[in-house]
């Protein structure tokens, strides 16, 4: 008999990964005042809603930590976070310039 459990686990992992990637992009866009942050946050919300509907126990555990983790990653362009933000990291690399060989 084929079980749907591996498919559900894969779907959960896929949703969690997508949520993390979207939240990261939304935070970066917001921090650097780039267009599209609101659209990215809407997509984050859609993914979180799918997790809430399909995996309510996981959502109940993860929702509060998502809020805290996203809040901790917020920053401004004046207070760069190159360890957490791809845009800050790229800007830091550009300001240093190419390495001598």
C-alpha cells in the first residue's frame, strides 16, 4: 500500500523552504527600500496560510517564532547586516573592492 505521508512531509518542507526564502527577500526589500516588499509579504502570508490549513500543528508551533525571527532580521541600510542580508553582503564586497591576487 502506498502512503501519502512522504508526500505530506515533502509538501511541508517545500512550504517551509518557500516561506523562508520569501521572508528573506521581503526583509531585504523592506530594509533597502526596494519596490515589491509588500508583494513579497503578501506571498509570505499566502504560504503561511497554506501551512496553517494543511499543517495546523506545525503552524501553531512555528508562527510565533517566524514573527520573532523576521523581526530580528529587520535592519536599515544605515545599519547593514551582511551576515543576514544578501544586499548588505554584496554592498560590503563592492566597498572593499577586488582582492589582490
